[in-house]
């Protein structure tokens, strides 16, 4: 299986010269609610990236299990959306000032063991707003974490603000399963591969739905024969950036774990 874990070992200083295959990264959002599907995802052989909601019942043990199985761990931070869907604990909303935004985000980061990155949960409202995104990225800049813009709305400024803060940043290319049928997931997965072949790499986002996990169990082992590699998000970033390290030694503050609240 052509897998690239963490910093991609198959990419040298010049990925093109080394003939790196088209590479996908798959982020699974909304981790922490569903223990059974979460365990299945953690136990897959491939280097998935799992994005955990803060303070959910199974977030802490699943993140620890996933880390022990060589998965990459992200914070899936809830952000206000245009439809007023409930955010649950740890959510960021437009009525928060800078202090409240910073403290809420910091505590959420501290609640996720082995966290290496952040992406937004929902956020179609908040990610359009420059001031809250500035506060978010000002806090994230302190730590050795990357940011993936889930792009729940085309007019998101989150990625641009992250880039302005020199935070390692990438953007979601394909949602895999916003319709929960095998036919839809298959079509989206093939689109993810098509984009990776066209552009060299692509990022897909899915969720711990049974149909999605069933599909990944079946189809991820077949990637090698298709000439497609799979990497963690940080591995994909390394491929796109000539295998350089995201952060210099001692450049960022360590995220100090804190006791997580239960919902």
C-alpha cells in the first residue's frame, strides 16, 4: 500500500523528480460521538486524519486509540453557521469578544490529545467574518498546528487569514458523504482521485457514517493498484512544500493538556 505517514518519507527535496504518485488525504470530521465507527476508523491500516469535536463522550479515548494506530489527530472546532444549527460545547459564535474566542479555542485545543491541526465544524457564518477569524488565527499561530479550511461556504476567509499568519494551511477539495449512500460516496471518492491525478494531490472530508466507513474499508486497500498514495494532512503538506518541516524546533508553544469537560 502506497501510504505516506506524517511527513511523507517518499518525497525528497523535489517531489516531481522523485515521481511521487497522485496523493490523497482523507479527514474524518465529527469524531467523538460514535464509539463503534470511531474504533473502526482508528483501526484501518491507512494513515487517515481524524478531526475530533471537543468534549464529546468518546473524544479523549478515541483520540488516544487513533494516535496509537498512527492516525493524525485534529481539533474539529465548532463555528457558527448560517442556519443556526446547534454547535454543542466548545463552539465559537459572532457574539464572542476576542477574549472569549481565544479562551474557548485554547481550552478546546487542550482537550484533544496529540492534536496536530485544526479545521472548522460548520462555520458558514463565522468563517466569512474577518475579525473572529483574525482572533482564531492569532491564537493558533502560537502552537505547532496547521489549519484546514473545510470550505463550508465559498466566501470563507479562514484560509486567507491563516495564510496571513503564516500558519500551514490547506483547503478541502471534496466532501465525500453529505449524501449517505454508497453510490454517492463512490462518486465523490472517484472525484477525489480524479482531482489528485489532475493536480498531484487532493483533500477529502468524510464523516463516521457506517456507509462511509464500509466504503473506506473496502476501497482504501485498492488505491495502490490504481497508483494512488494516501497521506496524513501533514504528509500531504510536506509533499506540496518540498518535504520541509512545518515548524522549526522550539518555534511554537506546547499545547498543555487539560481535563476535558463531558457533555
